[in-house]
């Protein structure tokens, strides 16, 4: 069961959540008929910050579980 907690198995879904949400958020903020080059630094930072939240929403729960399994009492 420990193979489930290999770092790649934890990082890949979190990275997918980050990059996917970043794209969706940025595209949602683009004015109709415009492109992402029209977004200012504030909106770009906002999209990155929100994407970071989505990343941690995916990454933290399995990481906590992994840590508890590693530090728990042996049976």
C-alpha cells in the first residue's frame, strides 16, 4: 500500500489541479473577444494564487495521511 504514497503519485494530481485551474481562471477573466495578454499583473497573480489553493486542496489530504501512516505506531 505504501506505493500509493510515492511522491509522484501525490504530486501529479496536485500539479494537474494547479495548471488546469490556472488556465480556467485566466480564461474566465479575459474580456470577450480578447486574449490573455490583456490581463494585468493583478489578475495574473490572482489566478496563480487561486490555482495554488486548488493545488493544496488536492495535495494536502493524502500527504497528511502518508505522514500519519509513517509516524503511527507499528502493529
